């Protein structure tokens, strides 16, 4: 994957901080967190509110920074918003799963 991300960055998204490729990976992770909790809702070690909230907070703060510093990078900003929405869905699913386990 390091080679794929490197070549993607060189050819399609030559930004200096690597945010485009980072958001591609972050969006995939956000989606896969949702898949994980839907497939294994009764595995408390895999999903905790702390993980969910800090994942969302990291995405949110980074996206705010990118909106401020790189407003012209619409692909990156679009993926930041999509990742944030997916992270919010994950938070809701984690809290529902925690309620069912209690």
C-alpha cells in the first residue's frame, strides 16, 4: 500500500503534506470501522466510544485545518466531509452497541 499511495500522490495529487492520499486511506478506514461493528456488534474490545470519538475528532480537526489552508482542494475537502459523516455514523453505532451490551 505504501507504493500505491506514493504513486497516487506523485501522479494525481501532488500536495506537499500528503493530505489527499491520507484522506483516501481515512475514508476507507471510516467505512471499514462501520463494516466491523455491523459484522461483530458483540465484540466490545473492538469498538469503544473512546476510539470512535477520537477518530472523529482527528478527522474533524484535520479537515478544519485543510478548509482553512487549502480551500481550493475540493477532492480532499470532499473526502474530509465524507470521512467525518462516516465517523459520526460509527459513533452512533458504537453507542447503540454499548446500550445493547449493558
